[in-house]
């Protein structure tokens, strides 16, 4: 299931982090991406709900 479908299914208000690249600003900020764990389950990554800027 695509991450956008997971967000809709879980009624998430925000953006779920799908993946982070090694050395990226997201990794440096310690954001965690979504991953598939034991038995095919999905462990949802961090969710961004606001940006301070």
C-alpha cells in the first residue's frame, strides 16, 4: 500500500515520512522513515504536522 494510502487509511493529518536518504538533512534531523517490519507489518515513520519558518 503506498504511503499516501496509509495516511488516508489512518486519517493522519500531516505528512508521513516515507524514506530518508543517508546524509540528507532529514537524516541529520533524526527523522525516521516508514519501514516494513516482521510479518510484513508497516512501522509508520515520523509525521510532520507543522513547519516553523
